[in-house]
């Protein structure tokens, strides 16, 4: 009975895919292509999908945090 409840709880949790997960997948595709893991006929679709994934990651990567002390206020800039 307890095992059945745990299985139901796991089934109800939504599956998530993070940007980090996608970066790992892009790296896996790149590594497999370097090692000759794809047939020539497969390269077009793999490449196109990889390019879409790379574009998505680039467009959705978080903005870099501003460097500490590099922030300039409007008052300081006017002086």
C-alpha cells in the first residue's frame, strides 16, 4: 500500500526541463558528432535541431549579474 502511494506521488509530479538540462543535451550532441556518433544521412536533422537548441539557450540565458562596485548612478555620472 505504501509503495503504491509513493508511485502515485511520483506520477503526479510534473516533469521539468531546465536550461542546464538543455545545455547538457547540447553538449552531448556536440560530443557525439565529434566522435562520429551519427551517420551522414542523420547529420542534417541533428544539426538543425542542435542549432535550434543553441539559439534557444542563447536567447534564454540569464543576464550576467553586474560586477560589484561597477554600478554608476545618475548623480555620480553627472559630476
